[in-house]
C-alpha cells in the first residue's frame, strides 16, 4: 500500500507541475497576479510536499525490505545493515532520479515560499521554468522508470546492492551532488525567467546568487567525498582517474565556479549580465549532460547506472528540449540584454572575466576528452583518453588562471593599476621563483608537479594578502569566505602536486614474518586470518608498519567476498600522518604460499581533501555573510518604511 501511495503522490506532483507551468505562463502574459496565475506559488509548495512524500515512501519500502517492489528486490537484501538498505534507495537508476526530482520540487517550493525580491512577473516566469523542468523528470519517472513497480510474485530474497557501493560514502556522496545539480536547475530557471521578462538586473542576480553559491558548496563537498570514496574503496591508489562519470560531476562544478563569480559581480557591480545568463544555461546543461552519460547506458563504470538505451533516449530528448530551448531563447534575447557597467582590464572584474574564460576553456577540454571516445566508439574505433591528455592540456589554462587568482583579489573594482600593487606582485613572483628552485632540487620531479607546488605556495600566501591593513574584526564574513576558499584551492593544489611528485609504490609478495620497504615505511606481514561481516567474509592481513624505525602501528587490509550479490572486493587501509598516508591493499595468495601486497607512500595526499573542505567552508562563510547582509538591509528598509508611515500620520 505504501508503494501505491508513493506512486499516486508522484502523479499528483506531476499534475501540479503542469498547473505551475500554466499558471506561471499566464502570469508572464498578463503581467499581474490575477486569475489562475496566482496559483503558481501554492502549486509549487504543494508539489514539493507530494514529491517528498513519494521519496519517503521509497525509503520506507527499502527500510522494511519489501521484496514485492521490483526496485527493492533488485537493489537490496534482508541481511544488509540498515544504513545500506536506506542508501540503496538512491544507489540505483530509478531511486536516484526520484531523489533528484524530489530535491528539485522542494527547491521550487522554497522559492515560491520565500522569494519576494523580484518583480512578480519575473517570479511567475521563474516558477514556470522550474515547473517545466520538473515536468520532464516526472514524465521520465512515471512513463519510463517507475520506482514503485510491483513484481507479479514477490522475490524470495533481494539481489543486494553492488558491494563497492556498500560504503558510508554512498550515504553522503550522491545526495550531495544531486542537491548541487538541483541548485543549478534553480539558477537555470532564474536565468530563463529573467530572459523571458527582460529583467537581467542586480536584483535578479541577488535572488540567484544564494542558489548558485549553495550549489557550488554542495558540488565541492560531493566531488571531494566522491574522490576520497574512490581513493580508499576501489583499491587503485589514485584520487582521480578522469573517469567519464567523474568528469560528469566535474564539468558542472567548473561551470558553477565561473557562474558564481559572474553572478556576484552582477549583484554587486551591475556588470557581466550576458556572462551570467550564458553561464546559468551552461551550468545546468552540464548537469543534464552528466545525467545522460550516467543513465543512458553509453558508459560502463563502477558508479554509472547503465540502463537500456530507450531510457537514455528519453533523457537525451529532455536535454535537447531544455538546453536547446534555453540556448535559442538566449540567442533571441542576448541583444536585448544591456551591457551593464563598464570596467577596465586592470580591475577585479577584469581578473574575474579572465578566469571565467580559463574555466570555460578547461570545461571545453574536459567535455571534449569525455565525449570523444564515445563518438569514435560509434564508428567502431576504440580510443582511450586519460591523464596524458587531460593533465597537460588542462594545465595550459589552469596555471595562468591560478596566477591571476592570486592577483585578482588585490585589485580594486572598476578601475585600478598594477603599479599600485607592485610590492604584492613582486612578493608573489619571488615565492613562485623560490618554489621552482627549491622543488627542482628534488630528483625526478616532473614539470607540471613542479609548477603546481610553486603556485600552490604562492596562492596560499596571496589568499591572505587582501586582509593586510584592514580591520579584521569589522571585515565582512563574505570576505573571510573568499579568503578561505582561495586558500583551500592552494591547499588542495599542493596535495595534488605532492602526490604526483613524491609518491612511492611497492608491489611485494611476502610470507608471514617477512618485511618490505616503501618510502620511509617498513611493513611486516604479521599474520593472516579469516573474518566475517554482516553480509561478507574476508581474508585479513595483519601488518605492522613502522615509520623511519619508530614504534610500529597495526593495519589490517582485507580481501572480501560478498554473497549478496556475489563479488570480491579489496578493502584498503590508510595509515595517516601529518605529512602523508601509507596506503595498503591485500591481494591473493600465490602458488608458493606468499601473499601479494600493494603499498603506496603518498606525501601530503590528505591535503587534497582538506583543501576541498576548506573551499566548501569558504562558500558557507560567504552564504552566512550574504544572509546577514540581506537581513540587515531588510531591517533598514522596514525602519525607513515605519518612519515614513509615522511622518504621514503626523501630517
């Protein structure tokens, strides 16, 4: 019964999306709140409640392992721990799409409930666009991917979730990305609404900015968590593989980063109007493209939902309708969008435009490298595109972008001169040169890691230079957010470059009691023993790891065998110090009785994820600062209105 109620709620939510679309469209035409147009806000709010009920129903059938529901039987098992039963609700195609549309509906409800800064006609257009986007996903779920479909005969037992996805990371990584993607869908709806009503103004940017900033924070956290999950769960020893599904999350982040800077300039300085609209469309385009790649069946990946081509064609049609329509609207309305305030090349706006161009170029590089193998495969030509392409070609644009990022916050708005910041420029240049000389003394450091290390140190120092000479107590919280985010990029860059430049790998076959060396670590195989978990058994290798002859620490990597579904996995072990991680993977037993081990020493690799968290924290501080500023402005406006009313009464 719960499944049927959830299915019915989806149909009603879809009907309300139609009402929201029609009411919003009539509001655009009439330009007033009259007739059916006034129903767009209530329809959006009620739609969000119904979509949330539908997703709660899906969580319930997974929690109780209702094996009469086809999705539960295919992706769960009665013996799974509860956390993985619940995360299994979105660890599949249908469930993840329901989560997507639920978050989208809740976002639309929040817009309808609280947004009052825009003219009502623009709000009607925004809600109509949001309803139109949501309607396509409802149609996809109800007509092609029903998550509540019943089996004719309930299954005796579920097939279980992919063991690689039975990890706490799955409970955090996908939902965080989906929230980020949906934030971009809201930005897209705002952009479409502004184009339809020709209201590309600072007020429009202020309404859009919190959604872009929130989406950027969540995408940053989601990508960081996904990178760390792949690093420790897959046992390959790498933190980024340029996998097409990884790229599918990176491309929206690149577009969102450019959009975040552009919308902030429009909100604060009334510039970059066309840039903001264009990037709003591109950012959502990239999230839709990622949805198509992951769910169309054209990719084979650990974390891709490879389904039948029919459903992939449905998503491709949605992609063409949404993005093609928005790009056509942009082409028709671009000439009517005024230029906004002008600025010189030597200004903070000029630096932001340069970095937006570089981010767009990196996005094009990643997009080409992701799609090219798929295009060639259609002609029976298999091509592999990996780090030898992505790393150097992306670096062509990333390195100058990072250099300008170090300088940009030091410049003034509108117009400035580089002579005014000559001392700061000299300091940044000196740090880069000193870093290049210092790290070049290390043997075997390649050119890209060398440049990355030097730039990371320079950017880390430069990120704090905007604070020099200012009253730190009275500094806006949003400025602290910018400083924190830029410092996080420097920290992550240093971790990436260090891991690439200084990692050591060792493949060894040891008998119990034997030792091997990897970097500064001595690792001894102390014993082998079987262990059992809730739905798996494993061979565990007990090892003693000693750093430079110090007190040994015990680590225990495993080779696991799951039975629901049957699959063998490796469970790596990470031994973390302040200056890096020892990474250990347990292999199989050789014919001569020795056990295969794979070991890495990765200096400063943890800075990659610490940097990602710092970036997200900077975004959170920026959100707090913007909220406080908006509340203060509203309070001042209310006081002014009260005084005016008092003055009128006295008259």
